[in-house]
C-alpha cells in the first residue's frame, strides 16, 4: 500500500518533501510524532497538506508525563541540548513504523541547502540514547516505559538486516526554501512560521528564549549560514536578519506563561534553571567517541 515513509511536522522541509513525493508518483505514509507541543498553526498546516495531497497519516502520541519528566531532566542538567529528546523520538518512531509496516524507504527532509551546518556543543545527542538516558536517570529517574528510543544495535539491525534506508530526498532537487514556501502557500493552504522549527511551541520558546538568554546561542546563525552557502541569500541580508529579535514580545510572553504552566513550574523554579551553571553533554555519560567514529567511517565509505 505504501512504498515509503515521510515524517511530517508541519514545517517547510517536511511539507515540501510531502508535496514532491506525490509529484514523483510515490505512495507515502506520513508519520507525525505528537509530543504535546504542536502549535495550532502546525496542526492546521499538517491537516491541509495531507488532505490536499491525499496522504494517509499515522500519528505516534508520546506519553505526556514521561516526556515532561524527560524534558525537565534536560532543564535540570543545564545543557543546551533540551530538544534532543524530541529529535530522538521522531527518528525512533520512523524506524519503528517502517519496520512495522515493512516499508524499505524513509524519505528525509534533511537537506544541504537549509540545514547542513551543525555545532555539536550547541546540540548533541539525537542518536545517543546513552546520553539521553543518563541525564534522565540523574535528575528524574522516572520510568520511560513507552518513550520511543533506539540503540546503535537496533540501527544496525534495521539498516543491515532489514535493509531499511533513509533517503535525503530534497538533495535530489534544486531546493530553494523561499520558492518552496510560496508554492506551499499557493497550492496547499500552508502558512509560514516566524522561524525555522517554530511549528513546535517548545522549540520556538527554546530557540527563541532559553538558548540565547542562558547560553548565548542564536541558532539562526547556522540556518542563515546555510542559506548563504546555498546562494539563496546574501551575507548582508543575513546580518540584517540576525539583528531582529528571535521572536516578538507578544509571542514570547504567551509562550513563557504556557511553558511554565504545562511543566507545572513556578517562575522562581524556572529562573533557577536559567541561572544555574551551564554544562555540556561532556559532563554526562555519552557515546560521543563512538558516534564520531561512525560518522568518520560513513564519510570514508561515501568517498
């Protein structure tokens, strides 16, 4: 019934990926991971997109209490990797779903044009379950019974035994982000967000407030640098963009109140997190050395 899986978040990359998959005559099954932080705009974008493209949807809903405790563990840890649990769960859900439905190909929205630059000290560990598990054990140690996860052994199994492949589909096309946005708006009733990955309320708050205020990290530097490298904007345009606030005061106030309420946190408790010493993934048990070995090995084999 389906020849590939696509992950959908409501963002530009995954939405354009869904459009292209249908244009190429494929029969995708869309997978969405609901971690409790979907914005209303993202929900509407996903609904409009899949309805117009006639794509079936499989939604994996993460247990909120488990996920809340895991995210609070990362706040306690004082690391800038607070969105890693979401990334890990999304990847795990795709692997698990592909295995369950016997689908051999996962089409990924990852692309060199808009997200090829990464800084490990800004966000590490989306594939490192040892790191995620150790942070949670130290600070919360509550059961993660149903949380989707994968190990390196499982990755070996699905890649080399079940032969499931991830295809970076957008890299096979001339992908211009602004052109893609215009097409989605015109053809699929899709509406744009204030920033990259802002389809999630927590991601918007994390990237727009926590990262710059606590860690001095503005992820727009990576995203804009990608677009410069891809020839889609100039450096002067990027410098002008980086001078703007990461989010409007109205949305910041709204998100601030919403996040604290959803986490059951008092303002003083949250400020304790913000004022605690900053740390990195290197301060906790992790598989960084092994991940780098695998990365270097894969790059060597690609050559």
